[in-house]
């Protein structure tokens, strides 16, 4: 199963995101931002691609806006674009 990485603009946003997903009993793991995405020391939320839409929906409902979302495809990280409704 492929991983998805949700990046946030600040540590404050990361903490709010973690609190929100934990409250909804969704599975994410806070990990360092992969080097392929940034050389900064940051934290990203890692989850599976299959759980990503639900997690993004829950975060949006609490006004937690990710800076970017990337998914693993063919061993590469590519930017995720939400499907149009």
C-alpha cells in the first residue's frame, strides 16, 4: 500500500492536525518530512493513500489546511491533487 505525506506550514498546524485526527481515531504517524520534499527540518503526517480523502475531509472541517500533499507512485513522491467534486 502506498504512503501519503501531508505537509503543514508550521508546527502549530502539525499539532492541531495531530489532535484532530486522533480525536476522530484516524491513523496517521507524525514523521520527519522526507528529504526528497524538503531539506528543512519539518514534520509531516504520514498515512495510506486509501485513508487520505477521509483525513483531508476531517482536517478541512476543522479549518486545518495542509501546505501540500504528496503520494508515493512508482517509488517517487508526487503532488496529490484532490479530485474535483
